[in-house]
């Protein structure tokens, strides 16, 4: 069985493929269309985009043109971080569906707990109001599951204490040596699935000597080891690639990392210390 057909289960019983294809920093138009088309052809059945990526239309067209039944492709998008009102969230969701040309989303996320221009500021009340809209979208059936992104423990508690439906997913920056232990522990305790964006630290961890040595031991590439590391920890990685060879390689994860080696990897300090970090996630 390919890792691309294996799934995690969300709290509402929805099956979500264990590896997603990320499209952050992939330009809309032919580049995004070709990347997603190639990923689907390779066998990816989980595609992640966002309104802020400016590629939803290309992603949606690739999904529609794939020839694969819509029900077999798990599609995620995100509410722009600056939208923090009930009506604004509902309107933005309509725009996303229109961009994608799809009737529903499998997962819809609040992209961040604050507007990107105001990172770290307090929007607790606004997030509760926005989450009401997320629950409305879920109840409408036009999104099969809902969650958040870049939310730390405080942000998650704020939603949990003021909601009817708990976030099912929190998508955070996560890679070997940068595993957000506070968010990870809290999410596990509350049944929230973690998704890892930048699981390769946007490529910045590929030159880490310890990871290179470990990858050589298993006869795999550094990216393959880093992605498998996420899965072994029960975290869903979202690798991004545009070239077919990398798209294929990132899906070749049918190996296991021993518990002893996982302990070594989990104990490593930041493997990409020069990489951009989301300090507010801690």
C-alpha cells in the first residue's frame, strides 16, 4: 500500500490522507496547475491551498481536470488571516469555492490567529466570532471539516472554550528539531490532528549532517527521512514541489524509522536554525 492511500482519522470520522501536497509559494497559472496535475497523477489525493496563495483557481482546475472522482481528492483551503468577522468569513469562503470551481471543501482552516501585518496581537474575540462562521460553514455541508493554522495553545484554548465544534486540525510549522512540543502535546490531548507545513524547512534542513547520516543509514533521501519523521510522530506533512522527480520522491515513504532513531531525531536541536521561524507558535 502506498503512503498516499493511507489515512489519519479526524474527530468526526473523516479520513484524511497521511501526506498532503502543499502549494504555498507555487505561483498561480501554469506552474500551479502543472504541479498539482502531476501530483495527482503520481497518486497524491490530498491537496492543500489557501486564498492567500493566489493559486486557488489553478489548483481547482487541476483537480477538476484530473479525471479522478471529486470524492477521492481531499482539498483544503484557508480563510485569509486578515478576515476576522463572521460575515467576512462567510463571504471569503464563497470566494474560495468560486475560485476553486468546487462544490465543497474537505477541510477549511483559519489561516492564522492574527492578520499577517499584526503578528502576535490579540484577536481572541475576533477569532471566536470567526469560528462561529466556520461552524456555520461546517453545518452547511460545504466544508466537511474545519480547523486552524498557526494557532498556539492559547489560541486553541480560546476556541475550545467558546465553541460548539472543536478545531479538528492545526496546521503549524513543524520539522525535525522544530516540533512545537507545547502545541503538539495540547493537540494530542484534545484530539486535534497536527499538519506540518514546511516539513523540510523549505529545504533548509537538507544539509544537516546528522540527518544526512541517518538518511544514508536507511537508504533514503533527507527529504524522505524528514517526511517519514512527521508521519511516525502522527503528524501530517505537506511537502511542496514543482518538479515531477521531487513530487515522486516525496511520496516514496514506505519505510519505517526505528524507535531508537526516532528518539535521536526527536531530541535533535533545530536542524535549520537559519530558517524563518514563526515565533508566536511557541
